[in-house]
C-alpha cells in the first residue's frame, strides 16, 4: 500500500505531492487556483501545450446570472468546451458547451465549476473556479 504525502515548503507557494518511495515530487494545484492542468501528449514540435484558465473566483447574489469565461492558450483549434457544476446547491448553467457559460444561482452558498477543453488533436485541459453566492439581503440601521 502506498502512502500519499502532501508537503508544503516554506519557500514554495505550491504544495507538492509525493508517493512513498517516489524520487520526483509532482506540483499540486488547489482547486480554483487557475493555471489549468493539461494532458497534452501530442508531441507536436512548435505547438504549445493546451492550457485553459477558468478565471478568478467570483461572487454573486441569489437569482443573479453570472458569465463564466474560459481562456485557452496553445493546442490546436478548433476547441470543444464543457462547463459543469462540481458542487453547490441548485444552479442553472446555459451555454455549457461554449467558451462562455451563464450560471444562475437559486440559493446562497459556495459553488464549484469546472471547464474542460479539448483541442483538434484530442488533447484535454481543465480548470476550476469557485463562486460564492449571498442572499443579497441588505440590512439597514434603524
């Protein structure tokens, strides 16, 4: 049985994941930190690796619509997009197969979304973001 150890070095901002007996640590990005993971193994010389950025975490109010935008770098056009909700209360998600999707929130809470992009060569990259939704109730002094 292998033991998974997560190390956070004082001088590094990115935690590392190491399996017991592993000589090469792997960087670990926290969900929503951007930078997007990629499994580009095309081997194409001169083509940058596919990367996607879901943008910064956002805030919204119950009932409000919010546009989620993916920025893609590298890979080969055309790109196929897939937005999906990973966690949170009920939300509607329109345009889930485009670079920009629209989410409408039905309850207060924290929502987690992921965008996955596939390029013409079949390479895939994903990134996530969090949306914090408030009730929008305004408290005024008496």
